[in-house]
C-alpha cells in the first residue's frame, strides 16, 4: 500500500525555485521511494554502488558530463568531490531542479552542502511516517500504545515486517554502519550497550557524565557517540526555554528518540499490554508526541522554535512552541482520565512568566476533546494536524 507523504508537495514546489534539492533523513524512511515517485523522468544513481562511486570519484568531470542534468544522486555524501563541481554547473545553466541529492548521514551531507552549495539548495528532511500520514491511509490504531510499540518505519507497513524483526536488523545493519562511518568505534558491543542506555533515558534530562559512567566509557566518548546518533537521525535533544523568569531553571537538554518502535525494541517492550505496565509509559508517550511534532514540522516544511521548560522545584512544561509574541504550551499525559492536577505545570508557567499571550493545551491518551476554563484538552490522535499548534474545540 502506497502512503502519501506530506512533504511531497513542498519538494515539488521548491524544485521549480532552486537548482538543487537535498533530501536527508534516517535510513529506511522512504527517501528513495519518494524521490522516484516525484521525479520519474530523472535518472537515478546510487553512490553506494561501487562502480558508480568509482566513476564519480576518479573522473568527476566526466561523470557530471555524462549525468549533466535531471539526476537523483542517492547517498551523495559518499562522493564529496561532486559538490564543488555542482556549484559551477548550476550557476552556469540556471536550470531549476537540475540535481536532486539525498543522504542518510546528516553531518557529511550538510557539511558538503554548506561548503559548496549554500544558497543554491532547498533542504528537506524525511522521517518515518507521522501519525497523520498513517491516519490518512487508515493504518493508525486508536490505541496509542499499539502505534508506539510498532513504530513508524515504512517497511513495517509496506512489507508487513514484524516490528521486532525490523528493528533487530535495523540496529545491526544500519545504525552501527552509519555511526561507524562517522566515528571509529572499536567495540560495537559496548556501543550497543550505550544505545540501550540512551533508551532508558528517553524523555529525561540528559546527564552525560552519568551515562558515560554507567556504560564504562569516557565523557568525551559518550559525547562523540551521542553526536553520531544525532547525525544518523536516531536521537535528538530538546533544549530548555531560554527566558529566565524563575530563580532556578534547568539548563540541561532532554533526550528523545525519533522513532518509538526502535525505542521499545531497545527497552525490550514487545507489545502494547507490556508497555501499559511500565512505570516509564508516561515518558514514552511524551517521546512519541514530541517526536511527532518534530516530524510534522519537517514534513510540512514549517520549522519553528521548540523547547521544554523546568525549574529546580520540578515544575515543568513538556513542549513550548513559538516565541515571545505568541507562545504555545503543551503538556502530554498518558492517561484517559483528566484530573485538575494535570494542569499544574501549565498554570505555574503562566503565573511565573506573567505572560498574557499563551495558549495552553493538554494532550492525553483519550479520544475526546474537552474545554476547561483555561486549558484545552486534546486527544493524542489529532496532535500534529498543524505544526503551528492551534486547537479550536468548538469547531470539532
């Protein structure tokens, strides 16, 4: 079954305005499939093919003379020599959408782009399916836990691969390979342990020293490994809101996984029933919803500033979106029962900040909208319909 990717329209539109389009994102997120669908008349070349790579590296001028326009270069970061030549070609030709670049290693791809193609390229990120993409294909369960454990990678849905099987192979063949190409890892088993320890900290403040000590590695090594996981689109960091109106605010980022199926695999959570018995189910629900917001931002090509906020007394807001002129506060709770104390973090922030331009929303595990006196209550299944968070319950 072919699932429509929301990012498609933005890519097609900007391909008429930029000479180069770059699409990055984790392996197996559907980049190649999408680009072949969007640009069926383009020639497709994978730089992972040894023969193609050798041609590109040893005779770059001849290679680009042969593939002069309307070409998709997949895993383009493997041939960095291409990028400086592409700059001259597109400047001379003036053709929009002349080249399409894709790659799964964000660090190397972006490094080459910023050095050679700045101002000439529109950059997109494609992640595994978001909730609304699955919903449009009638593949979204009304039980959030089913989706959380299954994960969102296309192969699980397109080829009906059991989640456990997919993620076992994903870790073995893709994550370790990509990370090893970014940094030298001498002990893959130790790295696997590090990855699993990261999973136990999903949705929590990142204490890099404690993580390093528990894994038995140095703090610089832990920092390097974490950076490699970020650049391979396995994890991301959410940073605290910058405005200090409280005496003591937390300044440490929080750690999240882009895909909760991978997260559950690493935590050895095999099904929804097992998940619901976990004491960390709230953190996993929060991870799913925050990663959903991040995916939706990129899939709609509508990137915004996002943060969390917490003070030393434990008052917290899970997600803040926007800026000083209009700030959206969002709290996530893995519960079906709405109690007043669920709103205390949102209320505390509003009082402490003395801001009057706030919208406050609680996203919960139920399926019905509610309007409380100062907070909108939203079902998880509708979260992320828009990236600029805007809920109008009266119109539901």
